[in-house]
């Protein structure tokens, strides 16, 4: 069982998707804490409703990024978290923190990376006239919205779409692929090779899957 802390800053709909997935029988991860830099984040309410421990580490209470991140690190240790999911966490994490948690931080981003890093992704996708948009779950590297890609989901842009309804459609896809990506990681099926993530085939019978090959007798 992988013990995960989820970091949020806002509404936490991806957090909810992770909470719901973790509540399913046999899901290989559990959320040990939800940490927010924003005391007003609705994600904290979602966590409390699910009986998950919450902490607020408000960046405004710290002189610099280093001490803020040190406080987060302490909190993660307190909850014995072994893995971090960023779910709408709106602070940039410094290289030192990211390297300390190397290959142990996942993020979800509302674009088909490496296109459209940063904010306002659907506005920019529409401006660029792309035909497809989507979302990406990736391992976090020190560069913003960079790192080995675990899963992506894409949808076709409808000529009628505006940025708001495109964002809504993409968010629905996020709620599908984020739990799926966490599951792959927690099952030990993700191997990092350079700047890529390799997803290993499920072995039989370890993960309870039916072997694609008939058993030889
Ligand atoms: C999502 O679009 C996610 O991709 C981005 O921030 C947004 C968070 O939404 N990183 P929510 O708080 O999970 O509802």
C-alpha cells in the first residue's frame, strides 16, 4: 500500500477523484494527509469529509521558499508519506525539494505536455487553433510542468468550444487519468528511464489479471 500525501491550493476536484479511487476495494494507495498552502482551499473540506488528516502550511507565514518547503517536508515526514500528488497546488516547488522527492511526486496538468506549460492552457490552445487538447499526469522535475509522462488523455476541440467549457471537459478527463496513473505507480508498474516513464506490463498472476497467453500444460 502506497502512503500518499496530496497537496492542494483550491477546489480539489482531482483530490476528490483520488479520494474516491482510494476508497475502492483493492486500490493500491491510500491518502495519509492533505496539505494546503491556502487555508480557504475547498480541498481541505473534501479531505475532512473523507476523514483524512489535513494541514495548512501557508506560504505567507514563511520568509522564503526554502523555509516554506522545509515545513511541508516536516509535515510529510510526520504523516509518513512516501509519495506526493500535486492536485492544483499553485506554488512552484524548488529544485532541492523536488530532488529530495525524486520520482516520488506526481502532477496533473491541463494540456497535452510538452505543449502549453503554465496557466490558461485552454485559452492558449484555442488561440493556437489546435484540434486536440487534453491533460497529462507526469512525474515532477524541477522545471515547471516538466517530467516523465505517465498518462495523457485527449479530446477533439469543437469549433463551438470556449475556454470555459473546454476546461470543464478536460477536467472530467483529469478525474479519470489521475487515479489511473497513481494506481500504476503504486503497483510498481512505472519505471523511469531518463526523461521517459515506461509502463511495465502487468505480470500474471500478481495483479490478478488474466494472462493473455493460455497456460501451457
Ligand atoms: C486542474 O486543472 C489541474 O490540472 C491543475 O489545476 C487544476 C486543479 O483543479 N493543475 P482541482 O483543484 O483539482 O479541481
